[in-house]
């Protein structure tokens, strides 16, 4: 199978369940990456973006972190620039 770039995924609705979806997506860093967050609540978008940032920091600080450790090792590198820029989409 040819190498492919990860599938870009947008999460619509950043409530309580979104964290479960984000956690699951982070377990597959070479197959999927979160590229957009949308919600009626700006606070929910901020919370989801903060969660992605926390996971990126945790993965960067843990050199023994494996590909499927829960926060992924490679995935946060691809998400970090968007999270650091504060990129978010808010739907009202």
C-alpha cells in the first residue's frame, strides 16, 4: 500500500463526547488528524483545542510514547501548529 497523508477530520460539536472522539483519533496519528473544530459554544471549541495542546505537550515530553499510547506521538506534531495559532471554527 502506498504511503498516504493522514485523513484530515473536522469535529462538529465539541461537547462532552467530543473528547472521546479526539482521544480515539489521536490513537491513529498516521491515518487521521484533526484539522478543524466547530461548535455552537466558543468555550467548547477552546476546551477541545486545549485538550489537543495538552496531548501534544504530553507526547513531546514522553520519548517512550508509542504510536497507540492514547495521546499518540506523531499526531500532535501535525496538530501543534494549528493549536498554537489558535485556529478554531465557531458555528453560531
